[in-house]
C-alpha cells in the first residue's frame, strides 16, 4: 500500500487533479464507478505532496458538474420516454414518480436527491427531460455536490497528511486480525480432529 501511495505521489499534481476530475465526470455516465473512492484516494495522495484539498475539490466539481450537465443535455434533447428505455430504474412508472416528487418538493428536493447514492446519477438526465432550467439544475446539483465532495476531500486530505501513522495502525490491525484468524483456524481443526477421532 505504501509503495502504491509513494508511486502516485511521484505523479505531477496536475495529472492527479485530472484523474480525480475524470472520475467525477465518469460517475455521471457510468454510476457503478466508485468516484468517491477515487476522489478520496486523490485527496489522500495530494496531501502527501504539494497539492491542496481545495485543488482536489475544484477538480472534482469541474468534472462532476461537467458530467452532470452532459447528462442533463441528453435528457433535455431526447425526453423521458427515451430515458425510461435506457435507465432500468426508470422503467415502468419511475420517471413519473420522480416528476411527482419534483412537483411536490421543487429545487430543494433536487438538491437532496443528489446526496442519495442510488438516485444521484439519474437526477441530471431527468432534470433535463423535465425541462427544468439548465441554470437552476446546475446550481441545485452544484450545491449538493459541493457540500458532499468538500466533506470527502477534507477527511481524506487530513488522513493523507497523517498517512504514515494511519497506515502503521492499519498494518498493526491487519496483524492482529491475522493472528486471530489463525487461532480460529487452529481451534476449528482441533475440534474437527477430535470429533473424527471419537467417531
């Protein structure tokens, strides 16, 4: 683990920012990508070099909002029927339920929905399909993403600044778990052996 972090730390800061921004962009197109993990790792590594938590956050926001607005455009251009065919979670009455929720809660509902892991990726294209204004949609998504990714970046950056201590603790914990697992295996084999001997 330390070798991987050391290697990543040798990369230029701008390249690390680019990778973080790309991960945030792709998350909107391919939701299974664990963008939060990539962004946290980026902040962790940057903290050990010359970068800043703000730099990671800014790269994340540019990538995230860029990807979100691209998906907004597709939703706006092709509409809800097209989205319902392309996104499994919207098939049936999923799109109509989202529209009903938006009519009930408005922009605050849009902001909150961007915090929900299973929902946040479909918010931009649906907002486009519902013809919510591009500026309003971008502001709502920026508010949610800004708060969430600020939290991720700050926590990971602080951890990265104390990486040696953190990794030492993890290594110690792994040793303890390894010894515990070995003891459990030995006990299990002993019980199996004595039961077999009795039978």
